[in-house]
C-alpha cells in the first residue's frame, strides 16, 4: 500500500511536470534534435516510467499478499507513517510556488532549514542541530546565488530583496 501511494503521487507529479515542459521556450537556431526541452522531458519521462513500475509492483504484491496488517492500512495511516515523504513534497511545492514572489535566497534558506528539521529524528532536534541547519541554509543559499548569478550568468528571482 505504501508503494502504491508513493507511485500515484510521483506519477501525478511527473505527469504535471511533463505537461509543464512544453512551456519551455526554444530559442532560434535550435534546429538540432536536442533543445531546452530535451533533458526536462527525459527526466519527466523517466520519473513517470519509474512511477508506473512502482504502482504495478505494489499492485502485484498486494494481490499475492494474504492480508497482512501492513496491507490493511488506510491512506491516512500510510501518510502518517511516511511523514517525511509527505512533508518533503509539501516543502518542495511551497518552495517552487513562493520562489518568484519571495526570492531565491530567502526561500532556499527556509527550504534547507525546514528540510533538515523534517529529516532529523525528533529526539535529535537540539539547539546545536538548529544552529548547524541555520548555518548550512545561509551558507548554501547565498553561495549558490553568488555562483549562479556571477559565474554562470543565470538570473535567479531576487524577490523581496530587490
């Protein structure tokens, strides 16, 4: 049941991702087979294929099972058991949605900090962990912004820090 829910969520996400790749602009002179849409479509297709395999594998396992406790769990129970996965999906969606209005640096800091918090077991969430997570979030967010904007000439959304 766990793999079924994960496969369905990943399949829905990859289908959405594949639809969105058609919105990537292809600049003139790109008459070759490889364009700006090629790699995103490849990743989306691979994720969709893996999601379908995961769904099929889960359905086959459920058919073979004779009613173990794990297979009788409801969707809510599976989501509670997979708290880290659900929280990671929610964080990624919020990160993508709020990137443009809030900005790359602030959203990246929040995302890295919250992702470390989600993935850290509750008994290990100490003051030191919060300090290390905050330091990593600031260092990597500012560092990546600097590398992308100054060296790679990739414009990232400044958001409210204009």
